[in-house]
């Protein structure tokens, strides 16, 4: 399975092969969700926790599941919730790993390597303890770098919010092909010095039209 983040999201993730006629009608339906692997065993089955807090046990696949991995899965539900933890059994139709990155501090020493090339954000949201960014960018063959940074070169904000920037380093590559990516940024580690409660986030990103887009989100730290 390919790691997603610096490569295109596989188109097959959003499609599913038609089920055989003898299969249950519930398997004709599928969902696509982000989740975190939380339990593995030698049989090949493993557990996932969705970003809404619910859990599921996945069927055996050739995916190398490891605790803490972020994944995007296309799945069908085999059984509804079987206990108070909203535990379900699911069949995985397709699964890909999502890159997890830490929030960095941008300073004079690393600002060139972090870069400030344009990038188009399609969706940005908080799920679990992660800030998830789905985005599009142009390139050709070079592996691009994407970062979420706290810009220490700017004056400290006085509005009580945590200001961050989503940045790309395209390494001067030509705009040949439009690619898609998705990355999960670890908010729990980044906010470990902040008190519990709602943390107001402001994320800015420069897009291909030259505008700086601004997104305001809430991270309910527990």
C-alpha cells in the first residue's frame, strides 16, 4: 500500500468492485473514512478507531497494520454496533496509509527549506487528535514537501488563537500534473503544553491565485 501525502490518492479508494449477487445487500453500500489503527493480532484482523470516536474490527487483509497508523479506508459494514463503544465489524474494500507529520516551528534557519509555494486546500478539518488537510498541487516527478508550521518570524498573536500556516516546497518543479494529497498533523503532541478545552486554530495557506486562504477550526483537547 502506498503512503498518501506526497503522492496522489488512489482513485480506486473511492470506488468499489460490484458485489456478487449472493452477497448481502448491505455490502453493496460503502463508506470512505479516516481512522487510526489501534489493535492488531497475528490472525491479520485489526481494529480501527474512526475520527468520530467509534470503533470497528476489520477483516483480514494484506495491509501491514501497526498501532497508531493513520489510514483512509473504503469499507462495507458487516454488522452494526455490538456494544456500548459503537464497535462494528467491517469489510475493507480498499485501504491506504496516510502520512502523519508533526507541527513544526518556522524560523530564519529553516524557512527556505520549508518553502512557501502555493497549494490549493480542498478540505481541512479536525478529527480525533489530528488536523487533516486534503489538498491539490502541481508538479512532475520531484517529491514535494508539505508542512504545517507555527511562524516564529511573525509577531505573537494577541487574539488568544493558535495561528499556523500550511506550506509547500515544490523545489522549483514545473507545473505539469495536478496531484492530490492528504496529511494528518498531530495536534496532541503540538498542544501538550496548552490546557485542556477548546483550542481555537487559525490556518493560512497561499493558493495558486495568489490569495492567502484562512481557515478557523476548533480542536477540543481532552
